[in-house]
C-alpha cells in the first residue's frame, strides 16, 4: 500500500488551531509552549524529534501524520490549561 500524504492545508489547519490557542501569549511564550509540547510528545511516546511530522515533514505516511497532528493539538490544549493555571497561581 502506497504512502498517502496529508495535504498541506490539513497540516496548516491543525497548526493554525494550535497557534490560535496561544494568541494571547508573546512569541517567546508560544515558542516555549510549543517546545514543551514537542518534548512531552517525544517522552510520552518514546520518539525522536525526527519522528515528529511538523519537524520532519514529508517523511511519514498519512495516518501517522494525521494522528500526530491531532495528538499535538490535544497535548497543546492540555499544556495551555496547565500553563494558565500555573500563571494564575503565581
């Protein structure tokens, strides 16, 4: 079975959803949060950065990309809530 690639528009849509969650934060805070997400995903799933489709595009099959982009969005939402909570507590 051949590799079906996730369309760029689908990639961008998931990325846009994630970035919209962080609209109220500065560029540096966004970068820190995205880095935390990537680190969490790698540790949780025992992956290398090369396995992340947003850091290594066009190297993975469709299903992997689709699952990982949605998983990153989910982790991003959780990370955002934790970040908001820690920011309001301190």
